C-alpha cells in the first residue's frame, strides 16, 4: 500500500508531470524528457491516464485480493473523474468478467461466505450499492461520460433487430445506438456509467459459468444472488423513497442521462413506451430542477436492464405475433426503403432470422435469480397504500416513484416474462429440475403472498382466501394463469408421475389454483375477454379486431365493452397477437384433457384387471394401416408404468443376446457344436422332418421352430422380416448353457444319490423320462394342428 500511494503521489505531482514521465518497471528506461509534448512524442502509445491503468493492472497480478481492493478504494477517493474514466471499463470487466466468458473476473457466482469469508466480505463491501464502486459510478455520471458497449453481446432478438436497423421496443436502447462510418459492423451502444455497470452485472449471470466445485452450494448463498437482492432493495424500495446517489462533488446529485441524437433513423417493431423519466424532465435544463424525477431514473434503468438481459430471449416468430399490424407495416416499409439508402445495406432477413433463433437454455441459477426479481417486484408494487391507489385514479399529481410502482410490472416485465415462461415450458427437460421454473411461475401468479397485508389476511380466515383487490391483476394477466396452466398440464401428462418429485410439482400447482376465490377471478377474466367486441361509436378506436359477426349494421348494438374488458383484451392481444385462438381454461377442450388424467387414476386402481382371455390389458391404442397406434392416454399409461406391451424376442433364437441366466462361454461353445452338427447332417434332418409318419412329427417337434401362428402380434417391420426368413430344421443345444438347466440336472443327481442310484442309471432315467415327455408333446401338437384345420 505504501508503494502504491507513493506512485500515486508522484503521478499527481504537477511539477513531476511536467518534468518527467514515471515509467513502470516493465518498460525500458529512457532519458528524462522535459515536457508533456516531448513525452507524448517519446511514448505515442501512452497517454497520461494510461499510467494509472498500467499500475492497477500490474497490481492485479502481483498483489493479493484484499490489498488490491484497498488500493482501488484509495484511487476512487483521490483521483478526479477525468482520470478515473479510463480505468472504469477495465475495472468493470475485471470484476464481472469479459462478455465472451473467457475472463472470469471475481466470479461472484462461485464466491460464498462459508468457503471464502474474507474475500466474500471485501467483495460485498466494495460492490454494495452504497460502496466504493457505486461511488465511482456516480462520480463519472456527474461528468456525463459515455462508454461503448458492443451490440454483439446483447440478447439475440435485440441484437438482430439493431443489426437490421430496427429499434427495439424498450426505451433502454433509445438514442443510444451508434453506427460506424462504414456501417454494418461494429455497432455499439453509448451508455452512461450506471447503465454500463448494470449491463455487465446483469449479463455476468449468463456469460459466466460457476466453477465445478461449487455446484453443490445453494444459489441463494452466493455473492451474486445477494448483490441482486441488495440492488433491488436499494433502487426499488418497498418503504420510503430511493436513496440519493453518493455524490463526491459539490455540484449536487449526479444528472440523469441526457438525450442523444440517433446516428441513423430507426423503425420500431414494438409499441414505444415513453420513459417515466422523460415524462418528468423532458423540459428541464437544470440538473437540480426536479429532484423527485431524479429519484427514479436509476430505478427504471436497473429494472429495464435486468428484464432485457435476463428475459429477452426467444424466437422471432414468438415475438412477431405480439406486434400490431401497424407496427408490422411500418417495419416492412422501412425494410423496403433501407436497401436504397445511401448507407450500407442492413443485414439480410435470413441472417437476422437465424440470429433470432439462436438456441438459449436458461440455467437453474438464472431462473432462481429471475424469481427473486419477481418476488421483489410484487413487494415493490404492493407497497402502494390503498389511499395512494385511490388518489391516483382521480388525480394526476402523483410522484414519479408511485407512478413507477404501478407501471413496473405491466409495462416492463409482463410481456417478456410471458414469452420467457413459454420458452421454458416448451424447452426445459422433462425432469425434476423443472421445479425452479414452476416456482418462478407460481411466484408471479401470487402477488398477494408478498403484499404488506399478507400477515393480517392469513390470520383472518382459514383457509386463506384471495382478496377481491387482486382481481384486476388476475384479469390483466389472464394468459399467465390460463394458457400456461394448460401448457403445464400437457407437460405433466408426459412426465413420470410415479416419481415423487414430479408428483410434488403437480400438487404445488393444484394447491395454488385451489385457493378460494382464485378460480372465480380467472373465470370472470375469461368472460370479460369473450364479451362482444363492438362498442359505442365514441370508443370505436379502442377496438383491436374487426367485428366477428355477419349481418347488417342496422341491427341492435350489443352491450358496450367495459374498461375492464378492454384491459383483458389488450393483454391477450398484446401477448398472443390479434389473430390468436384462445382456449378457455374452463372450456370443454381443457375439461376433456383433465378427464384423461382422471381416467388414468382409474386405470391405476384397475391396472391389474384381466380381460376375457386372462391376459393383462394392453395400453390404450387404435388400429391403423401399419398396426397399433398409441393414443395420448396410452402414452401416459406406458410412461407411468400403468400398462405395457408384452415384449419378447422375435428374431433368430440362436442369435439372441446372451442372457444373465446363461453361461456366456458355454453358450458360445454349444452354438459352435450345434452349428457343426447342423452343417454336417442338414440333408438327413430335412429328410426326417419331411416324413408324414410319427417319426417325422417327432423330428419336427425337436428340429423346427414354432411358426408365426404361435407367436404374438408382430410390428409391420418385424412381420416382413420374419416372412422373408424361412429357416430349415436344425439342432439347438443352447438350453444346456442355462444355469437353470444345469442346476436342475445337479439337483436330479443329488436326489438320485439319496436313493442309492448311480450316475449312469440316473442318466438313463432322465433320458427315458424326456422321451416319454417328448412323445406326449408330439401327439398333443399334432392333435392341435388337426383341430386348426
């Protein structure tokens, strides 16, 4: 620390700056130069701020972690923003790792208090929302510095749209895209320090992978998870207001990001949601004009960054169906005109489509962090007092924080979370790890669990009843309850419900949807959506689709659509598109699917019943052109072990795999012996089997395999294979290679010895007994053939 402070003092000395250049030990020593211009000529690749960066890079290699953090705290306190802005990108990358995942950084996802208590406490203190790193961010924020963030590392849909010169719908990207003079390559976002820091922090959840040795540690104990919780509690407070930034300059709080002029015109593939911040400070010129507005711009930015980086991952088709026809037409006109522009052409549509369809599978840790975000957002939105909600409905004089609490979930989260959940429901493996996605979904469906009045409500009535206060939330999130429930039901029918973990997930969903008054709210929401869409003339502009009826406009008007009905329709159409086909949760189609589940339970109770032939019932199937075809119920029965087909080997019995009850070496030796005998006496065996007397029948019983009439039903492929392979008479000795046969022979000799019968007489008795058995079986076989004729 003493050496570092001496270097800092030497560097900050004005006389030494003008007289000499401090050269680190890894650069060659040169003669002393007399001034800054001569120094710049001597070292053209080194500017003055780079000395600080080079010293910090050297210390990051040579010094321990605790010492490096102490040095960084001193640098942040002593140096001005003009010199700190050059080390800021390197410092952020050294903490959170590189965007390509090569540099690990501090690896916050693998840093735990139990394993590394000293490093953990130092890192948490340094990165705390009130700690030195945030002080550096606010110090740079006050000077309006901008930092380039490559578009290449943004989520797939955002990256593809920007490369097509189409502005994403989130206000987070507005007035930030910068294009190089040549166009096409090297697109960047010009971010302020707070945005740049949060972009790296949020993306490190996806780009950085935990170390193999820390996979068994709970995610909620890692430094990253706890930092997310601290940032949410600081910038989205449930009590009070957002704390002002820690300003180190006498000029007051750090300013909000200033509007930027876009370097290139953009179309938009989504509805433009005006930033809450711009609404309050769009006409302000002074930094301190409206302190109430400055209290939320960091909160709004934090939420938008988390949502964009963690939830904005899905295919192009899934996103396009949400867009209005007007927005699609706007994009189409822009794409047609962009080819004739003076700048370089945009990325071809096929390449953009491929970029949209990049495979993305969120990790279980990713899902747990998103669940933490949703739980805190419910607590943040639910912290509005009833009097504030009622006052805002009749007055426009509300604070920006109150307005942000009401708009946070529906404006910024709902749309992308719905598509993220759909992606997880459709692509997550059919195993017990889906529990993380399930709990995230159920947490969003139950905002009343995180409301301040939760405790009073739980003690007032048993069982806990969902208050009517939450009816608007249920109705405006109708698809979250209905369509995702149907998706989970179809998924559950394909899983092994015999597994306790899978059965527990079904129980959790049933328990949530069985809460009193919740089903009634969902059913009311479906009724509001299915109401007629025609309205009185002065509300016609609020329609989404054409009237779904035929007839004259002179006929009587149907009932007017209420505001609640409009909100439900806008929710469904914004998420599923205006040509969506809605399947009611309480409709006949879904009820027919809950009936298959009930039938499966009956099958479980009656799975051992026998039919009239005394055999177990087969899985439910229908007869097609190529044989039996399983129904959905039949697949469910097989997956859960309720019914099964009798599977047996239908090929050459001599070539079937050696079983566990056979001696492998003995089976191979007997196969070679029988093959030699069959090859040597093939003609004689064929002549004996072709005889029509008793000797011929006796030889056919031993040397010929049973025909297809004695076998079970074959598949079309196996039936054709068996028909094409006609085998002649042959001797099979494989029975003698079985443990069961040898044990039976040994037992027979032991019993014979008890009656004082020697080995040779015992063998003769066994042969005589087998001949009598073979004669009886030959006669029975011939008699059964006569009856079949």
